């Protein structure tokens, strides 16, 4: 998977050290690097994440969201994650999300105030 210069080009020429080796060519790998980098940059660079903080991650089971949940947990934060289905809530539970809010069945504001 190449993500430098040519973004998501089907073919690209770049140095081997900039590539990620993947087990097979599939659509699931296309957004992997950008999702991880986005989550990392937003939490570490923009948010200046610190151990012990409470972090709200919206769309927590999505592309960048599931990375953000894991990065925040690794940083020692208490993580609140929103999602829109029971299936996604199960994913968040597996990722270690501390507080899971299904915005379709729960009042997000009320849940955050508890």
C-alpha cells in the first residue's frame, strides 16, 4: 500500500521504505494508513492527549474512530465512544472502549453527564 505523493494511486513509484507490506490486495487495506495517521495526529498533535483525560470519540467504530479508541486507551485515557448500532457497540467493547453510547437508542448528552 502506497500513501506518499500519489495518495491512493493504483500504481506509484516510491522508495520501498515508504511502503507497507500487506498480506493480500483488498479494499480493506486502502484506507488503513490514512485512518491511523488521522487518528494519531488528531489525538497526539492537535488534542495533546494526556494520561487520565476523558476523551469523546464520535463514530468510534469507523475508520479513524477505531484507531482513535485504541490510541486513547494506550495513552491511559477514559474513552467514550459513539456509534449507531448494536453491532458497532460490540466492536467498541472489543476495542476496550470504556463507555459506549448508541446515539440511535440513547441520549448522548444525558449519557455524557452521568
